[in-house]
C-alpha cells in the first residue's frame, strides 16, 4: 500500500482558493492549518478573517469563522475570546489591515494581553485594492499610489510591526518569519506552533508576522518575487523571536531560517 | 425584587445584567460614563467581562465578535461615539448579529455639548450607516422604562438577529428614580437556540460563518430581501407608543418622545385644568415609528404640535403619518437647553389663539 506523505490538512477545506499564482497567502494558510491539526484544536478554533486578499479565508479554513471589518479583527477576536475563553481564537490579517487602518486595534489588543493569536501577513502592499502603498511598503518600492517609489521623506519609513508590538510591557510571544522558501516556511510553522501553543496554554497574546509575496502587484514573476522578498525585505524585516512571555524579551533574537 | 432608587445609568447597566448580558465593551464619553463604570465592577460579580475598549470603533467590533460567538453583549455611548460605531453597526446588521447599543444623546453637531438632546433622531431612524438596513430603536421616558426596554432590547435583538438601540437623552442617564426588576421576568419573544453562532465546529451543525460579504450579486440580493422581510415584521409587530389626554377630541395633539414627553404631560395636565383639551402620542419605538397611531389621533385633533430637542427631525415622520398635508406647529430647545412645561403651555395657547406660526415646507 502506498502511503500518503503529503495530504491536505483537516483544517483546510477541500476547495480551490482565489489567490494568484505564486502568492504565498496559500502557503501561510496551510501552515496555520497544520498547526491547528497538530495541536488537535480544530473543533474549538474560531478564525477571524480581515478585509484584504484573505477576506475569503472563512471559505478555506475548515472551522468556525468571523469576517471582520477592515482592521478590526483584533477587536472581533477580543469579543469572541472574552465571550468564550475556551475557544482558540486567531486573526489572519494583512499589512494594510493591521498596520494602517487597524493599528489601534492591534496595539491595544496586544497591550491588554488578549489570549489570541494573530497571523500577520506582510506583503509590503495593498494586494486586494490593486497595489497601493502600504505602511510596510519598502523605501523606493513602486506602488500605484507612489509611482516613483516610496519616498520616505514624504511618507515615512515602513513600519516594523513585530518590533513595535514587542516594545509593549505586557507579556507576549512576538516573532517574525517568512514564506519565501521551504526552509523559511518550516521556521514559520514553528513560530506559529509556538504562538498557538502559548494561547492554548492560556499564557499570553501571540503574533507572528509572516513576510509574504504579491507577484501580481509587485509586477514580478513568482520566482522573482521570492528573490525580491529575500533581497529587499529580509534585511529590513529581520526574522526572529522578538519577545516571549518568559521575560527574555527586550533584544531581538535573530534566527536564521 | 423591591423598588430601589437608582440612577438611570446604573439601572441601564443592571438591566443588562438581569437580561443575562455578561459582556460589556465601551469607551468613555459624557454623559453616559456611569454605565461602564457600574458594569466594570458588576460584570466580574456575575462571571462576565468588562473591557474598556480603545475606541468606539473597537467596542462595536468587540460586540460583533461576542455576539457572533452566541453571547448577549452590550455597549453604551453618546452621539459622537455612536457615529464612530456606524460602520460596525452596519456589519452587525449585515451579519445578522444581536447586539444592544445604548445611546445617551448629547447636543451636536461635532463635539457639540454634553447636555441632554435628541439630535440623533435622523441618525437613529434614517440610516445610521452605509447599506440597506434598519435599527430597532427604543426610547424610554423614565428610569423604570429604560430598565424595562433594555431587557426587552436583548430579546428583540436575539429574536430578529438585528442590532437594537436604546436611545435616551442625558436626563435618562442622570436622573434618579425608583426602579423595580422582576425576578420572574420571561423573554418577550420565543427565542430559538443560537445554532448559527461560532462556538467551535464539532461537525454537528453547518460551519458557522459570521459574515456580511456576499460577492455574488444574486446572493446579496437574496440576503437584502431576507433582511427586508425582517424589517417588515418589525414594522408589523414591534411598533410601540403610548397615548395620553383627550385623544378623541383634542384641540391640540402633541407628538413627543423621551423625557420631553414627560414635560409635555405636565403641560397637558395644567392645560386640562384650564379646560384646554390636549392629547399626546409618545413614540416608544422611534423605528418602527407609530405612523398609524399618530394618524388616528391627529385625525381627531384640530392642530398638531411636535416638541423635540432637535431642530425638527421627527417632523418628517409626523408628516409621513398624516394622510393629507396639515399644519404642524413645532417647539424645540437646542444645545442642551430643556423644554419647560410653561413653554409648552404657551405654545398650545398660541396655537389656539392663531398666533403660532406653522412649520413651512417648500
Ligand atoms: C473601511 C474600509 N476602507 C477601505 C477598504 C478597502 N480595502 C479593502 S482591502 C484593503 C487593503 C488590504 O491590504 P492588506 O491588508 O495589505 O491585505 P492584502 O490584500 O495585501 O493581503 C483596502 C484598503 C475597506 N474594505 N474598508
Ligand atoms: S493580489 Fe497579491 S496578495 Fe492578493 S492574491 Fe494576488 S498575489 Fe496574493
Ligand atoms: Mg498587504
């Protein structure tokens, strides 16, 4: 009997997604689903989808879901978790959603120490609305609302969310990972596993920033996209664990994937 | 339970707890701060949660989460805060979530003032936010009624799976009056279990998706018609009002709601002593508006007077209620100033004497 060595995680629905070819949203979905499966929490997990390319995540994850207003997923997750502390609650948010319109919600959710997990997908662009500049767009990166490239003198520098959130005093697990290579994905899954585990153990708020590609709006092929992520984003967005609830939390602990 | 002297804000908070609401999310704003203050210590006593949110935007989205998870939940705010909640209220209506929102109205526009007002009538009844939805709105005129309506609001919200708003002015928040909570209170509606809620999917029901997004226009149209059916039922079954005075033979019929109606009732009683017959229709639901009651009482009265703490927002609904154009008189105070019984008495006398100017419409 041949043994299946690569199957769809139970926590992913058996449907095809609408993501563009080469988009790593799909990979990140899979990593999250594998972690949920492995922790055995699917039947008590509730996800919160953002407004962004992953708005339809509720169709792709095979668990109960809320679709939140743009940026408000951490508030929605707070409501769910406070109502039902026995549930495992995660939000899945893009960089426009989390770091622009929803900046207040994410900071205060983290600062209250809500025992939820945030999967923060940073693709340095507003994917869904067609490639406008995001708070995470790289200096010089061309977007439809900064057609000469991001001018940091005019609009400031890209926001490093993992670093920013990890300055909060409240205990938390904060890490940054990436999705641009198989090795990076393995590391990202480990970060997600730790994040969900902290929640399941009722320890703390957890957030994993995952660098992601948007070939469509970056105007690159999938292969060029992973290369661009590695060359341009990685130096500015270092991977690693920035904070753990155990207190070894001030200095980033860079971790090479 | 025996009657207890309570401040309006506390009675509203306690009513929520009595209705089985163990979750409150809100952001401070005058003149309703006593509601969250009371619940910040009361919720933990009943094993619930109080969260001071970072903004009203966050509060309403916390309601969206908690209601979606199947629990009773409330927020309270005042006018500018309600404006910030508008997007989230629209999402709750779209996703059919039962949430209860208390608006202790203050004077506006903008930052306005902190004193009593009814300036948010349009906002409450005519489309608070984007999209084709309705908000069931209850307007108490006393602390006891506020306590009763808050409890009813939870039943109505659950029954219709729709946001319900309790609208009061600053007086409702600040006044002290005797209040009674009834131990054997039964829900005013038959409430089915919330099998649609996101409580963790154990494969014993369809997957719960709390959502207002319908990218397929045909599906969204079906959803819109489904919502419309609910609004039609509310219009049929949930209209609430009270009438006072000489409803069958009034010289003047007053239309007023909330604490303004109480002031008007004092005026009506004084005028009665002088042989002047005045009736009043008091809408208790601002939406659905008691069009029929207003029409019937107005048809038997010589003149119509609207009294409000706004520049005349409710006049639009009174005009809609009448079968044919009729003169409408209007009296208001604004900016946090209150209507006095004397002002109403003078206005009624002026109407009778033919010296009151009627409201002009182009
Ligand atoms: C209140 C509001 N403002 C604007 C929008 C439009 N909008 C939809 S998605 C989006 C940006 C999403 O970008 P991001 O969060 O980075 O997600 P991505 O698509 O890149 O995964 C915007 C601005 C909206 N839906 N709601
Ligand atoms: S637009 Fe970008 S982020 Fe959105 S699905 Fe396509 S590649 Fe992915
Ligand atoms: Mg993005």
